[in-house]
C-alpha cells in the first residue's frame, strides 16, 4: 500500500488531453485490495490499483487539455467502506467533494453529481457529473477531497466530451 509518491504504477493517463497532465496529492495511497472489479463492485471496474484517501487527503489531476471542448462528463468509480458503525459505509456526497479549476488557483465545486449506488452500504459504483465550461477554457484540473479519513476509494476516472450540463462559473471559485 505505497503512498503515491513512492510508486508510479497508478499513473495511466490516456486520451487527447493527457499529454501534459500532472498530479498533486496528499494522504493518498495506491491499493490493490477491495478492487473495483471484485465481489463488492456494482460496475465493471478496471480492477487495477485504486486510490485510497487517508487523513486530510486530496487527489488532483492537473492540466487536462480540453482542445476546444466545452461540454464534459466526468465519471469515476468510488466506494465508501468503514468498520466503524458510527461513520457508516454509505457513500455521502457532502464527504466526497469534487472541485474543478481552469487556472489551478480558483476552484469551483461540482455539487451536481450522482452516485449510481445511492444508499447502498460499502459497494463500488459509478459517480457521474455532467458540466459545461466557458468557451475559451483551454485546460482543466480536477480535485477530489474527502472529509472523512480512510473510508473512501476512487478508480477509473474518465473525462469525456459530451453535451455537458451544469455551467461552471470559475469566477465564483475559492
């Protein structure tokens, strides 16, 4: 269970916008147990190394080239599993926050996303956010942050061109 800065086997960016992608993170490790294609998964995950969010953790994928695209869909597999009944194992959007940025300085939160396994206990499933960025947005960074340590995992993150959805106002970011 190496921390991400100790092992690069988790890096596998592909696609037309991936040439200059960089990553930043804190409190993250790569895991090969409880995989996204295992018995606790409700989607056809890759089963490769997944990202485990430890204490005060975040994971950011930076400098994704948009090549003129404005309508986008972000998907990723995720699981919440806790052995502490007080915390529970139901995925909770307010604990798993997604931010996007066009400059790496101001971050707008994507609150309008869905989790296919809404209400299920300790199961991998797909989260999806449909959004649109302003014309002229050249690159995008995506940051995922959790507020509860050592219960969330993420795998199979994909950003694809689509019809879009919720319009992002980067000027309102923090």
